[in-house]
C-alpha cells in the first residue's frame, strides 16, 4: 500500500532513554490500568465527535473506564496545532497539556525527531502494517480514507465528478477546504490531490500545481476561504467541501437529508491519507494515554472508527478473521472508488507540505479561517 521509510536518524535526548519500547503484555496492561485510574484523567485534542466516529469511541472508553475523565481540548485543531500544544505545555501538568495526539502521517516523524513523543507499543502491535508505524513505537497508523467532495444537493444542481469541474463558473462562491492549508493535514493533502489531478509528477511539483489550481479557483471566485464542515454545508456557506470521505459520510448522516448530501470520490487525483497516533513525551497522564491507545487498537476501538466510515489500520487483519460486521462494510463507498487511490509517502508529504504551507499566502492569497 505504501512504500515510505519511517526511520528517523536523529532522536531527542529527552526520550532516548525510552528507545526500546516493547509490546505491552497482559501483566503490563493490568499495571497500566491501575495507574491510569489513579491518574483519573485523559486529555485529548483535535477529536471532533463526528470525525471518524470519535464521539462513540470516546463514549465507549468512558463507559469502560468511568474512573478516568476525558478532557477534550480544541476539537477543531489541525495537526500542526496539536504539536504546538505539546510544545507550549512542556512544563504544564494542567488540563491544557495534551496526553495524546492524532495527526497526519507526515507529522509523525517530525514530532519524533523534535522529541515531542514517547514510545509505546500496543498489545495488538503486530497487526498494524509495518509501513505505517515507527519501528520504535513513537507513532503508528490508526485509520485512513480518501479525499472527496461533500456536496449540498439543494444548492448544487449538477454534482461535480472531478477536480476540473470545480473550476467551472456554475460553482461560483461554492468550494471550500475542510481546514487551513497552512496547518491542517486534511487541507494540505486536498491541495496535493488537486495538483495530482493536473498530471503533475514529483512531490514539490504536485504541491505547486495544487497551489496554482487553487489560485485559479480563487481568482475565478469559486473558492470560499471558510473552513468547511457539516454545519457550513447545511447553512449554504460552503456548498461543496473537499474533505475526507469519512467526514463527508458522517456529515451526510448527521444532516439526515436536510439538506441531502452527496459524497463523491473524484475520478482523478484520488489521494488516500493515513493518520497516526502518538503519546506526548510530556503527557501529564502517561498511563491513561497508554490505556487509551489500547482501547483504540482493540477490536472494539477499530470497529468504532469503522462505524465512523474510516478504514481502521487493522482492517485487513480483522477482515481476514471475519471480525467485521457486514453492515459496516456495506455502509462504505464501493471498493471500486478506492482502486485509483494514491498513498503519498512520508517523504512526498513532507516535500509537498513544505511548498503548500510556505507559498499558500503568496500564490493563492486566501486567508482560510
């Protein structure tokens, strides 16, 4: 699926002593659970309840461990904001310091290199594909999806089928990204996908082509500099939002036909994105963080993400063991929609991200907020 090399040569001295993390055993888990209950809190960040089924996942964790309060910070934060929250709270053991992060794939190696994460290998470590986890346990893939168009059908009479369609005059003042492309992994990869659809090759060239595409869209008056979500789709502020398929499907479910929403995987420039989990090197509640990871990578946690239309990272191994209910599989888009999906390597994401974040203001000139 992916060919990325996740090895990072430089390690922070702050976490070097914990380098050789081992997979949690049953005895470890009992001790971790006891210590986590004594800590009494888990602080998360950037987990909207309608993103990947996180509302249900958090609820199931809270039900399983009522002694541990889940303190949720800034649900609408982007990946860069999550890492900044760790930096800003290194010496803060209060409720503003996140214990765990869920960030775009390219943010994982950077966070490890900077010493922002600590290693931990969940008990289901072996069922996480090798190419989406750090060998030393500093970060590990959690789920993936593809970028799509979520469309308000009450306002958009002709549903766009591909990236080139979004530049047409009929979509004036209609198209938004689901994040700030200077900080949000979802938005950065949205620019990457648009660039890929033009036929550009090479990560930097694709990033530049994506910027040029959005500059053209902005100049034409089609781009809306508002962060798109279910509410803005329903209000008509952003009739078309470029977002992960699971977010679009969740929005469609949330809105319950008012308005009706189509979720379209484009014909070209189909980009898949993996997100990764990690525990803050400065986590005030490190044992609660480990218990949270165990919950996420359990069969229950993985199916919780699947209920939110995400492909959990243990999808293949669970499918092989017939652990996935048919109704959850039937709720996903047809398998054919994913056949052309491209999984950018970490190196490609880093290269394109550098171009997009540095040049967005100068090339596109739209202050997304």
